[in-house]
């Protein structure tokens, strides 16, 4: 199954928080989008791996993604080595995306930067024909995505470009709130963490609205790039 876009996150909910509105917009435009979660988020302060499995499935339905898989790497302890790279390469070659979206290049949670570099390295290595991988006993062909973009998470990293997501912020928030175990709930008796505050929940919307304000639209999501983003004409810029 070939995808147009493959969004990858270290934990279930990373993709929704970082680029959920962009994904929703691309799907509405007819693009095929998939999500790969590297871990099950089993070290999260609230909930459990099993709960987050179901929440991730619910969020995927809200966004309308074509497929969602979980590689079940060890939350907090996965590393950027050959073993993990090969698993990500298998997914890249399986879905042959033109664009890969992945974690922030730097962030509060150590898995985010690790996941960012792991996926970036795997995207490059996936294009090397002498690296052999297979799924279901069938050899895979080399595949390198045309673009790798990094969404923005906890830290206010300055984006290299922003996507107008006006009209899709509500769907993003519904997908985020599908993770009811993870975010603000005034009735919850579970331990408090930095992402369980109302301030954090509100920040998801006001960051998108502020980025939108800066480009003259209602809402936007920001990304950083590994190489120049090119346009055919100045008219391509909004």
C-alpha cells in the first residue's frame, strides 16, 4: 500500500499534537496518510499501554488515516541503532511515502529528539539498495522519501515553514482529546504531569492560532526542514 504521507511519532499522540490539523487537511484533499507510533507510551504518567492502544485507534478514525501501526519500541529506552533503523526502514519501504513527518528536532521529552534523528537516518538509509529488508518473507525495494519534515512539540522552535490549517483545528483537537487518559480532566485523580494541565491543553489551540495570526489566517502548524524548501514561483507563497 503506497501512501502519500507517513507521519511518525515516538509516542501515541505525538502526531496528533504536532501535525494533526495538517494531516486532516491533506486527507480532505484526497491524500493517503498513515501513522507509525514507535512506542506504546507505556511509561506515561497516566493511563497504560492498552488504554493508549485504544485511544490511538480512536484518534486514527477521527483523522481518517489509511493505516496506523505501532513498532512497540521500548518507551524511554529505544536508541538510534541498526536494529531500530531497520524496523523503521521496513515501514518506509512498505508504504513508500513521498513525505515523512516526524518528531521535533529538540524537545523536553528525550524520546522526541531521539525519534526525530532515528526516523531521519532511516529515511536516508532506506534509499540504499544494498541494505536488504523483507516483510512476510518478501524482499523490499529501496525507497527514499522526497521530503522529511519535523513538526514542533513542547518547545517553541522557530518553524522553517508553516501550513495554513484553517478549518481543521477542531478535528485536530478532537483527535487529541481521544487520548482522554493523557490530558486535562478536572475529575481525574491520577498523578499530575506537565501535559495534564489546562494550560497545556489550551496551548495546543493558541499556538496554532498564533502561527495563523503571523501569516494572516485562522490557524497554522509549523515545521522545520533538513534542506531547503523550494517553490516554482513566488506566487506559491501565501
